[in-house]
C-alpha cells in the first residue's frame, strides 16, 4: 500500500491525473457505445458534434470522480465550491472526449498495449509527464520505472489499487492519442525560405517618417447626423461582425436583510440570561472554569491573549478588581459580556529558539521517551553545549533547525498555547521544557520587549441576526416588489424609484455563468433566467442570497446567430459616425497637403498633430504618442522614400505620413536564414500545439443545456 499512500500525498497532481483518467475510462465505454445510454429529450444535457449527452451520463461520470476525489483526499463529503469545480472539469472532459474520439478514429490513431508498457518502463515517458511525476524518486529526481512496474503489476491486490491502476492506464492512453494527433498537425507546418526572408526583413528593417494627423474626438459627435438608411446599409454590409452567443442581460435589486429592534432586544435578553452564572464562577489561579464556560456558551471562542490599554475599548478594566463583569455591550453587531480574569506585566513580543523532540513510533517511541531525550539535551545546554549545533542534530522542526532553532520575533498568540505561555511568562535567557501536540520543546528565550501592564478578558458574546419574523418581513417586501413590477421594465424601474433602491445590471450572461456582482448564490438566478419559459421582461420571484433577497428582470435576450439591428443600433451609429468623421478629416488633410507640401505648415493651417517617428520596426505595437495604429505601420513599409501617403484611416484618427529613411537590407542572397526559419517553425508548432483544442472545439457545434439541471 506504500505506493498508493505516496500517490495520496501528491494531492493536487493526482487530482488532475485521476480526473482525466477517470473521464477517459468511463467515457470510452459511453462514446464507443454511441453516447446514448438513456433516451428522452428531458434528460438531454448537451449535444456535441451531433451526439446527445444525457444528464445520466454526466452524473455517472461525476459520481465516479467524486468517489475518487474522496478516496484521494480522505474526505467523506465535498463542499459546494468543490462540487462546482468538479462539475466544470467533468464538462470539459466530456467535451474533449466527444470532440476528439471521431477524429482519432478517422485518423487511424490508437495506442497499443505495447506502447503503454514502454511508457511504464520509462520509454517514451516524455509523452506522459504526469505519470513520470507520480513515479519520480523524490531523493534522486529520476523516474523510478521499477516502482511504476510494481504498481501496475499488482493492481489486482486491492480495490483501490485496481481503481487507480485502470484510471492511470487510460490517462496514458488518452494523453498518447492526443500527442499523436497534435504531432500529425505539427508535421504539416513548414516555413519556406521566402517566409523566413520576409520575417528577417521585418526584424531588421527600420523606418523613419513624418506625420500629421487629427483625432476623431476633434469633431463633436452631435454634429454628425446618421440616417436610418446609413445604419441599415452598414448593418447589411457588416453582418458577419455581429455574430453572437446565446446570452441574456438582467437588471436586479437587493433587499438587505437587517435585524429589527426586536432582534436586538432578544439577543440582549438571551445574553442577560447567562450573566448571573458567568459572574458567579470563582476566579482561581488558572481561570479554567471561566474559560470553559466561554467556550461552551459564547458564539465566539475564547481568545487567550493579554491586551494593552490601547487594545481595550474600556480602559477602566486596567483599574478594576479581578472578576469585574460589564455588559451586555453592543459592539460591531455583537452583544458582549466582558469579565476581567487576569492582569500582569509582560512583553509585547519575544524572540526564542527551540529544539523539538518529536515521537516517531520507532527511534522515539512516545512522549515519555521524548521527554527523557529533552531532559538530556537541556542538561548538555546547561553545561555549555552549543544550542545551534544541538538543534541541527536533534530538532524535528527542520525549518528552524537550519537556523540553529531560531524562531525570530513573534507576538502573543502566534504559537501553540503551552509554547506561548512559556515564552511570555518567562524571562530572558530562561531555558525551559514544555509539551505541545507537536512533541517536547526545549526553549531558550533570547529576547523580550519592554514589559507593559496587560489584561486578560473573557468575553461571552451573541451576534444579532435577523430572526424568522424579520426574514419573513423582508421576503414579503421583496415578493411585493416583484408582483408590483408586472413583468415590465417600466414597472420594474418605477418600483425601484418608489422604494429608493439601487438598480444593478449583469450583461451577456451565459448558461454557465457562475458569478453576478453582489449576489452570493448566482446559479439560482442564472437557472431561472435561462429557463425556456422565462421571457424578456419577466420578473423573478424573490431569491435569497446570503443576507439579501434579490429580484431580477430579464432586460434583453440575445439569441445565438447574427444580432438583430435593434440590439446593436447604438453600436452601429457609433461606427457610422466614426466613418463619416474619417471622411471629413481625410478631405481636410488632403486639402492641407495639396496646398502646402511642408508638413509643419500644413499641420499649422488645420491645427493638426505634427511629429516624427524614428526607428520604427514592422512589429512595433505602438508609435510614439499615437499608440497602436497598425494601418500606419503597414503604409510606412509600403511607401518609397520621400513619398507622401494618402490619408490613412486609423483607430484613433486620420493621418498622412512621409517616409524619410529606411534602414535594412533588400538583398538576402548572402544572409543566413537558418535561425529565422527554425525559430519561425518552432513558434508555429508551439502555437499549433497550444491552440489545437480550442480550434477543434470552435469547429464543432455545441449546445450546452447544463442550466436545465444545475
């Protein structure tokens, strides 16, 4: 079982490995059997490349992965955040499997048992780095093929071994298939000598040019009239630019749930019931009964930390008798009863070093054995042996042992309680032995700050929270708001005005959106918004989101495909307006240049920008003060020296340039292009490997219906 234990210790890594392997293992059977174990549109969770995926398939894989996660982490349950992460990982792996399985088959790609054996033995191991990491010797850093062979040879020993072994085998198989597919694509990538030459020129050639220009913002928007025909014509000519996903926009308001006066009164009264018992407990030398009472009855656990006068809100505790009780007092949403249980002179911070003797069940059998060793070491220290040397030799705390046991400076409460008490109740140069849950500590206090008077206060508290009646009142308020909005934006806005609420918006939501600003549980709203029966201007019921009730309205539904004109009308008006500004500025610049070839005079005449750009490379991302203007770059490298360009329609304005010099080479016959060709080839292959998945995914039609289920 040692190998399985080692795998367990590599939590994050094995989570990824087992995840992919598990999905590969189960999905292999699902996809090979046609991908349809269950029928019925009501169970359809997605359609990927024409193949239906049911929620049952998804849940089967998810449940299996959940069990593996529990085995690996030794947890019996999974929190909501982890569930969401696992669901997203399952979805991504289902996508990958459905998208690539047919491509592997059509390309004749498969992985033989011999190949898997070679990978386990260490041959071709680079094809599967995750397996290499799992069986890498931590001491040598080398792949341990013997350990891997032993593991896979004994997978039938226990159910756990078999589960992990089968998953890891399928992990290797799926990774190898993908590597082969990526290799097929990268082998088809080639950079010609002509391409390498062009890249070389781009790299070494520099251009200087003069320019004049005017920014679009020099023309006031209101002076540019855009007609309906111009809007319609632009839309028809540029429809392909307005492809959109299926998204929805919502507006929403929150009703913050705050405690009522009755909630405050009830919380205070409840705490008052404890006051008599709390006050009656006798203070002894350890104050343990008081501390235990706080631990048992207070909402906030006892904090064993002495406070300075600056840290205590009520400084009268510094002059009160021990046992003094005050409260209930309202502080930061809590009612508190405070009792003074200690006062002493002590430092704010200390420095110490320690040697930790920790039982290991072998050389040091138990705490008793550790104590004997600690006593011996203390004796050596008292007889003059070097603390740092003994720490390096004996301390189980390797982090501090390398520093001679030094822990640096720390404040009260930074260490476990027994260690803390020894350091803050002792004196500088004290050498003491204390026991903690970590073992036996030999501690030397090396420095203490100036002593101050501090007090120890036991606090019994109760947070003031909204009770059922308060929750019901706010729910009614939110429900009435929803009903009064009458499923219309006008009604929704009118109710916001009436209730003096703040309207918030969330745009371009998709079925997989997880976060909406200010909403603690966004999924319930997303699920409602994307239900088939939810229409535009529908108003939701009141959803509880933490300490708020949220009511939302679907303000716009954007269907997949070309966005209708009414949805993007404002954006098109802005585009047409910019084009018209470009035409106006082009005519102005052209006329100025025509009447005066001197750039400076032409610029002065029309109050235009006038400057020089020097040593500009074709791949430059910015040009002096102009920012990103790729059209200028393209034009500059296409002009002859001293040639004046036509007006250039840029991103931020319109410009005219004149090239003043070129630096570079035209004749490449004596230039060695080997490195340029190799580097370009490597860049293309790297980009190919990185983008294969997204490129293939984008070529496949995917209908994501997960919002119907979660």
